[in-house]
C-alpha cells in the first residue's frame, strides 16, 4: 500500500468539526467555549459541519447527514483538518456509503478515537491515508490538566520527526465535563511490561471492540508487520476484553503482528494489572512479542495522539518500556 501522509498543521489553518457518531448537541456551552479558545490559541480557525447539531433518539443523526458532512469536509480545499466531535456507537454505519476516491484525492488530517476507530482504520485501508487516533473536539473542553494531551497533539500534527512517548506523572478518569474544578488525579505507576522484546511496525488499532467490527469486511486493515495499539472503554471487563483480543489473534494475518501496546483501562471496567498479565500470558500467540500495557492511548486522561498507518518502535526490557512514534 502507498501511504499518504497529510500535511502538518500550521497557524492560520481551518479545522472542520464533524459528528460521525454522537451529535455536537450533547456538548455543553462551557466545554465548547473552552475548546474553541484552545484552538484559537493554536492559531487554528474552527468551522462546524452543517448537520453537526442534528440529534435523533440515538443522540446521533441520519447516515445521509453524516456522510454529507464528511464528503463536504474532505472536498473543501480550505479545510486542513477534520476532527470528530466525540465518539459513540455507529460510525461503522457510514463505511459502505463513503466516497473513498474523494477522500484519497483530498488527503487531510482526520482525528478522533473510540467509535471513530472504524473510520480511522477504514480510511487508511481503503485509501492509504494515515489518520490519527487522538482527542476529540469535546476533549479540548477540559479546563484543567490538559497540557500533556495538548503537547502530544502538537507533536503529532504540527511537527515532523520522531518523538518518544513518556508516561505522564498523573492520570484521571473522572467525569470532568460535569465538574471542571474538582478533578481526581491518580499517581501514575508508569508503563506495565508484560512481555519483553523490541519491535518496529505500522500502527493499526484504536478501540478494540470497534476495530473488531471491521473483521471480515473490506475495511479491515492488514496486520502484516504491524504494532497494535489497543484499548477499550468502561463497558468492557476482564472477560470481554479477553475474548475480543482472542478474536483478533485468530485472524489469519495476526502472525504479522510484531508487538502490542494496550491503553489503560477505565476504573469502571475493573480490570487490574494482574488481570491483564494473566490474559496476555494465557495467549500462546503472543509469546515472543513485546506487550506493553497501562499506556495513555485510551479513554482515560490525558492521552496521546498517534497515527493509524504511521510507524512506531517499542522496546520492553528489564521491566521498563519505551514507545517512540516515528513516521507520522
């Protein structure tokens, strides 16, 4: 596959906010004002898709509205980046209806995570466009403790050259959008090394249960020479993560996977470090490849931005791990 890396952002660029899953209508006025100011401080101007505020009983909008907004954003030459409002549950509905030739002919930064994983991987698979698993527009609405997320967003989308991803000193998993002032910070114990080793490869992944929706379709990415970045949200637990990961390992091309990076679990998932170790060690298909967990590629805060289709280098040795994003 010929990879297409979109141009990096520069001051003065326009960013289009779209709602491929849940609606902009669920985002509070306070969060929007904070997010708008953060983009302004980066020198970026925001515009919003025509149907972003539409909201049905599923807190989303019609397939036609969402596809139209994505097509218009890609076709508009003045737009340099497209960012999702937030995640949800139905981005995969859009996949058969999208014009991939249009997307390929108009490469630009596309960013989102969680349910947006379906679009991130489908765009890369169908067009070669490198996309980005990173904060949503709504994520930028955090008033406090956003520095780490913003730093890695800029490193990945404004700057060239590799960068190392070091663990932040603290993390959180509170409902910050309900109370911006009183945040519950948790001291970070650092990365968890489960299997030692070194690996280089193409980054594939994002939200595990969403990625698995693509299995058996034309939108599933090849796992050949890949490093999987995987995570899941509060609805998962030990047994669902175990079987979802098992499903991935049974794919015919899983033998091409070189390493795995697992994002930190949300507190409500109640998945302990001991649980993760047991799950990984029980899978013979993972023997001999580095596996690192408790990384900031998940639904907890803060989070990094990483390229789907870009490359990473991971090293796990002596109980310590290094993660480097190379081509992005």
